[in-house]
C-alpha cells in the first residue's frame, strides 16, 4: 500500500511540475512565432507524407510487374 502511495505522489508531483512548465511555453512568443517559411515547411512536410505511399506503390508495381504467378499444382 505504501509503495502505491509513494508512486502516486511522485507521479502527481511530476505531472504538476510539467504542467507549470507547459504554461510558460505556451505564453512564450518563440513557440507561437510564424514566419514566411512556415506555410512552405508545412507544405513540404505534407507533400512527403502524402506522396511517399504513391512512390512506394509505383516502385513495388515496377519491381513485381515482370513476375508471373506460378500455376497451381494439382490442376489439370
């Protein structure tokens, strides 16, 4: 029981400590600063995230396009 109480109090302390630090970060201007490069950065990040599956699909189709499936054995 005591071990659980100690674990709970340490967890509560760390949670409250990190919560107070996060309020300072939200109020800070450097975290909310938006520049001209921000939309381009978001665009390039999303471009890679959206196009990567299509590039992977194209590479896999190109690699396996020449392979033919083996005929099933036992069928005549």
